[in-house]
C-alpha cells in the first residue's frame, strides 16, 4: 500500500511538472532568434516613419517609405516607394533593399524630354530588370528595357520599347551635411534613355540622359539626393535635415583614441517624437553583432539601451558608422539607428 501511495504521489508530481512547463511555469523567456539582416544597412525601410530634407530648388521635402503591393507581387520581392514630396511636386524611387543589394525598379517623375521641338513627359518609368545601385562590387552596368507613360499636348499612352543603358559607381566618403557628419556610400548613376514614339503619324526619337547621385548612410538611408532628370525644371539637390518617428543618431568623437560622446548626442537610444526606446517594447536584434566588434558596446538595463565606446586596439582609425536594428517585440517591425565614430 505504501508503494502504491508513493507511486501515485510521484505520478502526480510528474503530471504537475509537465503541465507547469507547458504553461510556461518555469518563467524562462524564450531566447532571441539568431539575427538575420532584413534590409541593406544603407537603406533600412520603415513604413510609418518619414525623413525631412531641404532642397535648394524645391524647398522642404518630406520622404516616406510605402510598400508597393503591385510591384511586389509582380517581381516577387518587397518593393518600397520612397517618396520625395515637396508639396507641389512628388518624385519617387522604387527600391528593393536586402542584405547584399539596393536595387532600383522604377522612377515616378514626371521626367521632361524634348524631341523634334515637341515637349514630352515620361512618368511611371519601370525597368524590366532592376538597376543595381549598391552591391559587393564598386561598379556595375548593363542594359534593360523599360516602360513608361508618355504624354504630350494633353494626351498620353504607354511606351514599352524604351532602351536604358546605365552605369553605376559606388564611392565611400565622409559627408558633412545639415543633419551632421556621416560616413556615406555614394551611388552615382548615369542612364542613357532611348526610344521611338509615334504621334499623329509622325515618329520622334528620344535620346536623353538621366543622372543622379544618392548618398546612403548606415542605419538611416538617403542623406543626400542630387539629380538632373533631363530638364532644369526637374533638378534636385536635397539634404537630410531630420528623422521623424525614427531613432536619433548618436555621435562619438575620436578624442585621441578615447572616444567621448559628441555634444548634443545621448548615449541612451531614443526615437524622435516618442522618447527613450523601451527594451520592454523593442529588442535590439543585432546586439550581439554590435558588441562582437569590440570597440563599441550596447547594454540593456533599466528598460533601455545604452551605447558606449570603450576604445582599445580595435578602435577604427577612420570615421565609421554602425547600424543598430530595433525590432518591436509584438509586431516584428524594425527601425534602425545610426551610431557614428568621427575621426578627424
């Protein structure tokens, strides 16, 4: 009888333990999954946030990231429309951004062109094959067909026989702009656009060149856009001035190998317009990757994230930026921050 009671008691404890573990009774949080880079560090895309620019030609510009479902379904990739809205004029790029590449799928203008004394406008320019703006190589080029809506004299039609020959060059440099001094990667694009269009029985040849320069900073995206889209009426020269509903950038000065927080920066990660980034709401997805660098350290404590630079032999000797990727614990939405070491 005693053995039977002992057996029953042990079985009861075993069942209770199993039920408790199944219900999370061990009170141990699930470990964070291994970090996977979702967007390119130079173009993190965040729906619901915006970036502010000032353009010498069109004035204040507000830029937003919008997932374009139609292009995404057509291409099988997540394509985002990055708008450059000045109020009376909207210019848009259509990008995909992954760990290894930034690719351009289209441009909404309109883009002004002239042929045979006829003024045309191209809009909804879409490349059959995307143009690579950034990759592991410093330069790329090629040809692709494209389509666009062409209009003149109040009428419009779709043009499908556009030939585009392009060259892209990437250059690393340090840019001192209105937003601050940042290491950047420039994507310099030149594209020759040729096509034939028939209107009212006459054929017109289009032969124009589009050129632009996009400066990208890690954890931010586009910090400068300059471009000439055929006509001086469509020339842009835009500089980043602020981030909205995105993490504030953090700067450290080199200080002879003993980094110090730059004036105006906070070592506590914050979101503009919202305050301190709460570790209860966000996890720092690439925390281990950042700390593995050795010269920069991020710590979680008191419900927040704090960044420091202890210095040491691994400290870079040229200006360097690091992307910090915050992931919302419920929605999975990611937002990125820029931490920069400025070396004179």
